[in-house]
């Protein structure tokens, strides 16, 4: 019987990341975009995100943009007539 036998096979894919004004292409067999981001040496901070969900499966030839999100607070004082 082969009951309980699980085998995961992942082929290597080419994924391109656009981040910080640069293009990085890697070969990976990562199961998620999150894993591929880490393999590319990219660090997501705060509210940074990617153009595809981080838990999605990276496809061969896919280009993923890293969106750097920064926030700032601005206070203005204006006279109200």
C-alpha cells in the first residue's frame, strides 16, 4: 500500500523582481512568492507589498514588482474665516 505517501515536486523557474529601481532575476523552486522574495535578497518592511499575493505560487517567467509604501503625517494650520 502507498497510503500516506506524499511527494512534492517543484521545478526550477525564472522569476524577475522589480524593486528599488533595479531588476533582479533569479532561478528558484520556491513554493511561494514570499520564499522567492527572500531568495532574491529583498526585505519587505512595514507596509511594503508585491504586485501579486505573497502566498501565491511564482510562475516561470513572471515579473513581480515590489511596492515600497511609506507614510508621512502633515499638519497644516489654516485660518477659517
